[in-house]
C-alpha cells in the first residue's frame, strides 16, 4: 500500500497487519474504534502542532458626538464590521459597554449608553480588558447552544509575538498567562501599537498541540458557495462540489485557496447533495470570493507516523 493512507486504506492496512483481511476476527467497526484510541495515544507522545493566528486590539479615540447607545468618532474612521462583540471602555468616567452592531466606519452601536462627546474610549477584544489580551475561545455549535467553548487542544506548545522575527520571537514561560474564560494575556514590556494603523504589529501566533486526525472524507476538494463571498472574521462557510453524501467530522482541517492559514471544523455536519455548511476555528484571516477551492487535509500524520500508527493500533 502506498502512503499517504486514506481512512479506508488505513483500516485495510491494519487488517493486513492483523492477518485478518477477511475480517473473520475483527470487523472494520472494531478497527475504527481502535484507530480512535490510537489517535489519542499517539498524540500524547507526538502531537500535531497547529498554528492559529490572533490579533491584539488597541484602538482608541475620542467621541465626537453624543448619540444615545452609540460610539461616534468621525476623527479616526477606524470602525469595522468585525468589531461587533468587542468591548468599549470609557476611560473618562470608567464605564463599559459591548459593541452590538456596526453602523459605519465612524459609528458603532453599544449595549448601553456610556459615551458623550469629548470622552475618551479604548477598544478591547471580546471578553478582554487590556490591549495585551485575546481570546482563544471558539464559537459553540450549533449556534447559540452553549455560547463559547474552549478550543479542543492538548496544550499550548508556544506563542510567537511579534511574528516574523529573525530568529523567531517565541515568548518564554512566564511571558504569557492563560486566564479565566479562555483569555490569554501577554506579559510583554511594551504596549502593542495602535491597531488602527494598517502596519500595526498586532498579530500573535499560538501553536496548539492537537490530537492527530485521519479524514473520513472520500472527496478532498470543494468550492465556496456564496455569490457575495465571505469576509475576514467569518466562522461559517457553505461549500459545494463535495462528495454526494456523508459526514464532515469535527476537527477536520482544511485550507482555502488565497486565504492564509489552516482551519478546523468545530462541529459535525451532514453532507447532502454534495454540499454543507462548515463552522470552523479560528475565524477567516482574509476575505474569500465565491467558487474558490477548499482543500481538506487528508491526514495530520506524516509518512513515518502513519506506519507507527498502524503498528500501534494492530498491537493494541
């Protein structure tokens, strides 16, 4: 058999190693249970490292108008549709509100009336109270069921900030802290730059140690299916041109042509008529147009680990 193995050929390879290709002793369903256990066990010793990209939030300014339940700042033109959910702190009178709607690049709707003309504000990531904080929580699916949940990972391998340094700027133990509600706080000396600037070095890369996965998909390509496309920050896409039916399992990894990063499905979906929604983590890093190719990762195991995995499962 030729590597890399698909899910089906991995089952066959394990049957072969058991000298039971006719499934006289072990049915495929039993082997698949052993594979699930094997994925967990192998990952304890040699996990799959997954890099997720996050952004700090440090925009600030002064309200230029008094509008009930809103923040208006016509000086900076810095608000975005992705700001919904972020927190606003009125540093003049020490009050808080959450962004509930985007109106324009100069106005946001707030959860309560806290801003008046001439008062200063700071914007922070959702659930955060400092410009050095960001959340690693993923949206809970189905939508609205349980709010947010902790991203499924074994541990955080390392954090890189600022990114793209030579040598890489990995933070040392003690330079970051995982706080309550899945918030990571960077303990770095300098304040992050004002993220209203297009060249602000606000990106943080978190390297998660994950459990290995072998895809059960039989078709590993699809297409974005939305005429208007999707925007950076979105966490759900609709994909067509898939296999005619089946299941897209949670933790299936995929990439999108022209979009940075690898994404992970965070909820099991049924494929029908060759299409399905995919909710995923982390949010899109870039905009994506209709009909762009989506590429599903066949396996997170490399060639050497595939052989060890088959031996491990057969041995168990």
